C-alpha cells in the first residue's frame, strides 16, 4: 500500500512541476489568472478525491 502512495506522490509532484513550467510560459496577465485559479483550488482544500491523474496512454 505504501508503494501506491509513493507512486501517487510522484505523479502529483511531476504534474505540479509541469504546471509551473507551463505557467511560466504565459504572459503576465494570463499567468496571474492561472495562479489565482490554483490558489483557489488549493485554498479549498486537497483530498485524494479531488485530484485526477490522466495518463498519456489511457487504458479506458
């Protein structure tokens, strides 16, 4: 079970790093808007049920 948690933690960290990189590519106005959205999302509280991970090769 702990291995599963480590996998999720790694995926979330990778997703956050990718989000940071993508945000930094935006112009200042768009960057501010996206950062505000992230702040609202984080301030609403995070739980296992609110995080959706999408795979590049979905098996669905």
